[in-house]
C-alpha cells in the first residue's frame, strides 16, 4: 500500500486576532489569543489525512519533551496521522507567533526549536510507494537526503518551497529541483526561486513555467483568489480558479492545498481534478480560525 509521508515541522501556534497587523516599531493590542497545533509539516499531514483512507498518512518530525510536544503528537494521532516516526528531544517544541487581522491576513514569526534538530536517521522507511511531502522549516540537508532517497527508490517527492530561505544558494536550489517531482510555490516564491537562477522577469506564471522547464519538475503556483496553475517540463499546463469566499483566517490555506494535492496524486487522480480539489480545500480552510480547524474532509470536497 502506498503512503503519504510528511517530513517536516511541528509547532504550537499562538494566534492573536488584531484589527491591523503591527508595523515595525508599533504595538497593537489583541482582545485575546488561542493556542493551536500547527507547523507547516503537521498542517499538511492533517490536511492529507482528512481526505485519505485511514492509515495512509505518516508524520516524520520532532517535538520537545514538554506539554506542547505531547499536545502536538496527540493532535496528529486524533486526526488519523501515524506518529510512530515523530521523535522527542530535549529542545523545546517549535512555536509560531501569529497575528491575524480583521480582514483575514496574517503575519507569522516561527521559533524552530526541536524542528531544527530533526536528524538524518528519520529518513528511514522511505520507499518507491512513498509520496514524500517536504517544506523549508526543518534542516535543508536532512530534507534533501530524504528527497533523494525517495527519488532513488522510484517514489514521488512534493516539495513546498516555503519559505524560500535567503541562505539557500543556487547550487542548493538546483539540488532541490533535481530531487523533486512536484514543486509547490506561491507567487512570491516562484519569482524568488526563478531569480536565483538569473531569471529577470516579473510575472509569476512565467517564473513558474521557467522553473518547470529549467528544473525538469512540475511546478504548481498558488495565487490566492486567482486559484492555482500547473506548469510541466514539456510545456503543458493547467489552471483552476479559486472559489469566491469571505475569508476569516488564511493561515492554513497553503498547507491545506499541499496536503490535499499530495493525497490526490497518491490516489492517481488527474492534474485538473487534483488542482480543483486542492483549491476547494484551501478555500474551505479559510472559513475558520486557526490553520487546521477548517481543513475539509473528503466528503466536503465531493
């Protein structure tokens, strides 16, 4: 049986609702805050598990030996994610500080904690039947090793290049693309990645098309209310419009998209259907506070 393995970050999110997001040097007051489970890796695992058959999604990550860490593990398990490969260390569990404005936009600061200590031995048990999902919130070298092992075995690698770290060199980015089957970026990330290779344009769709051909990957670019586009190395492409909604909180939209995308690919769905389901799921995720609360089930996507 195939498995979707999410290799990445596990955080606790401290979320405060504000009228406007603070500018540099400014202090704003919030009426309250919530403590929620998050992290891009854990979010994508929950999103995939909610639309996949029981037992098909596994999380590989690291938390601290603290109350936040146990809460994160329990939350993943409660959502149907296999947590056997989540390790526990002396470092504090990762934490994200999130401000959500009245119009649904957000600003996020992440303290990596235990995520920064995810070790290379965590890449074991990856095989040709694995759809591996990666982000950029755990050590790059460890993620690259995991991706290379899966590609060498004949499996699929979905890499969400978020965020694009400034320290990532052109050579490292090239290695990432070589180890990737499907690259997922937003508009800004598409432009930033393409510019690392000397591309000088300003159109995010052209940047994604460049990455697809130059990197030999399928490049998916998400564009919020504009929907999503898929660009393939052979020049083929698909486009899906986003559903019109009044967002409450956009925090988990991108992670929902990636998790549902990975699940659709693992099930063997066609690209147009994969993109449509992922876009619908991302829209539904914006209708509740917190990264995971609004993530849909398979029934809600049908």
